[in-house]
C-alpha cells in the first residue's frame, strides 16, 4: 500500500491542477495583474493564516496534530510585514475577508478546535504548497512588481528558518507517514485536503471576479 504522504499527494493532484490553473493564478503568474490584485490576495492569506496559527499553540500538545506544529513555518508575521509594505502602516483597518475567504478560515478554525486530524489536511495544503509552488509565485511577484528579492512584499514566501526546503519537505512527509490515524481517519484527512484545495480555488474564483482582465 502507498504511504500516506503519497496517498494525500496523488489523491489531491486533480485539485492541485485546478487551483494552479485557475484564472486568477494564471493571470497573476502571467504578469497580467496589477499590484493591487496581489495585495488583495495577500490580505486573504492573512485571514487564512490567522486561522491556521491562532490555534497552533493549543494544538502543539495534541497527540495527532502536535508534531506538525513547527514555528519555522509560521507565516503571520511575514504576512503582516508584507501588508504593511503593500498597504501602508494602517493596513489592518482596511483589510476585509471575501466571503470565500471567510468560509475557508471558518473551516480551518473549526478543524483546529474540534478535529485535529482534519487540521493536518489544512496544514499540509498550505504550508507544503508554500514551500513548493510558492517559490514560483515569489519569483514572479519580484519580477512583475519590483519587490526587493526576498524582501518586503514577498516575505510570506521566504522561510528564513528553513535553509533546506527539500530536506524539510522530506521530514514533513515522514510526519505524514507516521500520523496517528487509522485507515478510515486517513481517508477523512484526504477528503478534507480536497476540501482545502476547493476552498483555495473558491478564493481564487472570487479574486478573479474582483480583478477581471479588461482584455
Ligand atoms: C500557480 C500556482 C502553483 C504552482 C506553480 C504550484 C507548483 C507546485 C510544485 C512545482 C509542486 C511540487 C514540489 C515538489 O515536488 O516538491 C507543488 C507542490 C504542492 N503544492 Fe502547489 N503550486 C501552485 C499552487 C498551489 C496551491 C494554490 C496550493 C494549495 C493551496 C498548492 C499546494 C501544494 C501542495 C500541498 C504541494 C505538496 C505536494 C506533495 O508533495 O505532497 N499549490 N506545487
């Protein structure tokens, strides 16, 4: 039987392609959007990571989700620095969650509070993605909008404390393979992962509607 890390990756492959090829992501990576769209997207990420990381301290002692809580992954401080750069020092007063973002953050919070194994699905979907494809987005953002390399504006994509992302990802997959869950619970985690991808696609869809291309 496949390892759990392989299972979750292959089972969510289709959803990954869907998120990756969404109109908003394609336009962003194609350099067709203004920095305001990028800032709006970064705002949405703030709500998602607020939900992911607000519950992290409590989950750190959880037998199932605990091993996944690794402070070197935390993104909230980086996001706040990016937003201060993108929106100015008063950024916090101006941010708002799109309904799709609200739904996503609510689901993350619900898992964090009631279902630690489900939280792992959300943790995996975001952080392993940020360590992977996130680097492509960073490179594009730096080139398109002229942010300093790995500086303010793209700090979200820079994991200062992870010097070897490939090794970190290997370790993360080992954590997945060792997850304390029976087969049925693992299937539920996979289903939650697909849901996590769908929630991301929902946010992209809403952003795409807010930033349609005139051409
Ligand atoms: C245009 C945007 C994206 C690009 C270019 C992209 C690209 C990639 C690439 C190249 C990998 C493989 C890295 C490796 O083999 O280690 C990867 C993995 C991953 N991506 Fe994305 N991705 C994008 C969007 C997303 C989104 C929106 C999510 C979810 C929110 C996501 C979640 C993941 C996850 C969870 C993995 C790890 C798969 C695994 O090895 O288990 N990606 N991505």
